[in-house]
């Protein structure tokens, strides 16, 4: 290996999976990464094409020169704060693996609250086995729409995104999960092209204030597409558009579920009511994420 390599500094010479993980953990810890051991294990096993079970059975398995080069490349990218999910090109969401690309947002665990809220609302009405029509605005990887469709055997859905490259990724994910027959993807600006068709509309829109993006963690500010983050000067540009356009795309009695950023819930509820959505502000239908933050609001169109 060349001098100055990120891994091969004299402390690590054997070239086994176990020693690679140890050396990479040290490098990541020195670089200030928050989960050095976990990141090292994931990246070494991915570079070597080993499952966790493979590693447990043979931790001293010698790694080829190609694998060692791949580990070194992964290490450089992670130390530059590229997320592990982007290095691997995939992210687990709602128990399934979804492919990513530079055109798509990297799905966050807290966004699973949106899937939870959608399913809870449908279950409350006993409609899980009905042929519901779903609309996912700003679909990105398609992870929200596809996760919901996988739970609703009779439903079909449309994923909309303004970026054609993101739609290519979403279609690939739909095929990978056997849902392409019930999922359609189209390029467009939110819900502007639809009228009174859908039973449930949902979105995780951009809601970060423009001036706050540069201060986000580098994993987000550098590697997530700005279009998927930037909510305008006050963070509400997309919400304002969706509040009115989605009302036109919703069938009578349809639901709208939106993810909200920190501190945005009350203003978002006010906006939705002003647009014409039904919502009892004294007893709002809100869903908290695992940290207890109000993450998702669900409102309804008048019957």
C-alpha cells in the first residue's frame, strides 16, 4: 500500500477483516466520527462482500488487494463526512433496503413516523384492504410510497418528483420490492397536475430555512440535494404550495399527512386550516418521532 494511506500506517499489516475493522475504527475515532466502530464494521464487510454471519465465522479471513483498496477508498469518503448510506448506495427504511443517488434525499429514521401515521389513520377507518389511491409528493427514493404500498395489498400509488434522476431511482426500488405493478412515477411540481383523485396524499417536503442549510451537519449540507432541503426563507415555501395544490388533488374525505421540522407544527397546522383542510387544533392529530418531537400532522378534506 502507498505511504500516507488512511489505513496502512504500520500498525495494521495482516490484511484480515478483523484487523481492518480495528484499524479503520482507530482512524474514524481520530477523525471525530460519532460511531467509529459501527461505521468501520459496516464498510469493511461491505467492501469484502461479507455478511455479519460470514465475519463471525471467519474474522481472520485474509482480504485481497482489491478489497483492501476498496476499504481505503471507503475510508477516505467517510472521513470526508460522506454518510455510510451514500458510500454503500443504499439505506434501510421501514425494514427494507432502498437504493440512493445524489438526486435523492437520504431517508432518515424519523421519517418512518410518516409511514406510521399514514397506516394508523387508514387502520382507524378499517380501510387497509381497500383499493386506496395514494399520492406521494417529492417521492425521492420512493421509500415512503413503497413502504405504505407494501402494507396495503389492494392500494396503488403515484410518486411525483421534479428530478427525473430521482424518479429513475424510485422506479428501480419499486421493481426491487415487487411493487412496480402498483406504483407509477411521474415528473412534476408537487400536486399541480392532479385533481380530486386521491384518498391519501403525503409528503416529506423541504422545510429547512435557506440560511440554516450551511449550518447543518456536513453529512446533510454537502451530500443531500439542496432542492430536497431548502424550504425557502422561512422554511414554508413547499408547505404553502402543497396546502392548496393537494386540496385540489384530494378526493372528498381524503387525508393529507405531512412531515414537519422542529418548531414548525403550530404554524403548519394554521396554514393547513387556512387552506381549507379540516383540523381540530384543540386536539390535533399529530404523531411524535422516537425523540418525542411532533413530526407528522394529518388533516382531512371535507366530505
